[in-house]
């Protein structure tokens, strides 16, 4: 019963914030498919040793190694902006605990997810498999360069802030595809950007909302 109450509270928070930010995002509400996925994925399974009630708060939570799981509203917004269909193939940069990948897996045909931190990559892979998210494939690598062997993608989502829009990811986006990526420097102003590619392959970019994300690592070490 507590879980159902917490999920309902989380969904209400998402709906309220969507209305509040509609003048920026252009979306007063998110699709029923996205909201259903947000309600179906058991969030406390992805946040470690945190009390169940806190797992559904509308805020980011630490997952170790200096990384966070984004607040539910941001997860829902970024997912909604991708306009996924049941036939979509999605690339996620920054698996983290696997929460965003789990949401995407309920909306798309196939999800490819890249995580640079080996410990997070392996734990997320095991978690997603144990929870039955069988259409998610993970890889431990530097996501800045994308996943060329699996490209092109209908949609790409980046869960860390890049200093600029990575050209490697743009090149792996299908004509007609959409990419959501936070852009900006650490601890400075960042903007959530929507990149769209038309059928001729021409790119357009729109600023959606001010955000705060951990930085996207761009170099190999």
C-alpha cells in the first residue's frame, strides 16, 4: 500500500511540475505512455539503501561514484521529449543505476545504454537483467563517442552535461530522430537541449529548460 501511495505522489508531483514549466517546455502534460512507464518502474530498486518513501521524492538522489539518479520530473520530461514509439531504437549515454533505461525499455523496442564507470555499469546490467528488462543492452565505455556499431538510432538521451553537443552522437541519429542532451559547464548554467534531425539530415536545436547535471566525461583516462 505504501508503494502505491508513494508512486501516486510522485506522479502527481510530475504532473504539477509539467504544468508549472509548460511555458518553457511547450508540454503541459506528458504522454500517457510515459506516465504509465514512470508508474510501473519500481524506483526504490534503483536507488540503493534509501528509505522507500524518499525514493519517490521529486528530487535527484546519489547512487555512488559521484553520480546521481535524476529527479522523476526530469526523467519524465527527457523521455517525453524523445517521442518514442514501440518500434523505436534508443541510445542512452550514462546508464547510472539503470533507472532511465528501465523507463525507456517500456516505451521502445530496444535500448542501448553506455556507462563509463565499470562498477555502475556492471551493477546496472545485473539489476536490469534481474528485474526482467530484457530489451536493454549495456556497454562499459565512454559514451561521448556513442555506440557506432548499433547506430543509427531513432532517439538518443544523454544523462550528463556536455560542454557542447557531441557531434559523434548527432551523426548516429537517424533522419527524423530526436536527441535530448544537457549542455553547459559543471556548477554553471546548463540548458536541456532538444536536437532534431529532419528527413534530409539537417539539424535543428531548441533550448528547453535550465537544468543541473553531473558533467559528461569527454576524454579517455
